[in-house]
C-alpha cells in the first residue's frame, strides 16, 4: 500500500466526518480484520452509507450506546471474524476472509497434514473470545486444500470443522501426538 493510499484510507476511517468511521469503530470493537476493512473501503468503495452490509436492519445511528455497538457487531458479519463451532462445515464461500479466521496463533506444521492432498498444514490455537466454547484450549491442525480438490470422506469425518474461504478449504482436525 502506497503512501497516498494510506492517507486516503486514514481519511476514510478516522475523524468525525469520515465516510467509513462506523465501519472502522465496529471492526475494532469486534476484534475484526483491518486488511479486510481496507479491502472493503479502498477496493469495494464501501462506506457507512452502505450499512447494513448483509441487508439486516441496522439500528445504530452512532456509537452512543453499548446496545448500538452490539447491534453492529451481531449484524455485520463481514467485518468481524466468523464465529466457528465444532462440527460446522461451510459448503460454499459465505464472505469469509482468510485473515479473519479466528486464530490466536498460527504456525506452519506440514507433517501434521490431515491428508496428502492437502497443500499446507498449520498448528493453530483458537481465539476463544470468538469461537464457540466446544473447542478445547489446545492446539488444532488446519489443513488447507485447494477448493477444487475433493476431500476424502474419511478425512472429513475425522475433522471437527471446515471452512471454505477465498476458494480454499480449511479443514480443522485434532493435533496428532
């Protein structure tokens, strides 16, 4: 990102009259992803005037109340990391953004791949402020597959969750010992 684009992005999200200030504040409070907010604002020209992004009723006019902020966070899934629960598998891309997946730590660990068809594997710990409580507080393995590859049924059956995101499939499994 060049200096001019940084300045334009800063103007779009900061100050009282910024055109995407509510998006910025909501993203920060939702522990959302700045890279995705940059994509929305700079590449897709999304502003506060486009709210709600998902066509849901948006009750907040400003951030005067905690209820208004909660309404934003619950309705604007595009700027928030997606909640994830064990056993959830998305069959189609639902607007998730790779850098918004709810991981607290990510470390490459290819020997732990769930299947040889996997492209790469990462040992991850989940951000437990975002994921459902059914994920244990221990490392998991996320194997990334090309969205075009079919994942064998026995591999998918062993997994605890899966997410299709940006044309890639991320399969979450328990770490093998």
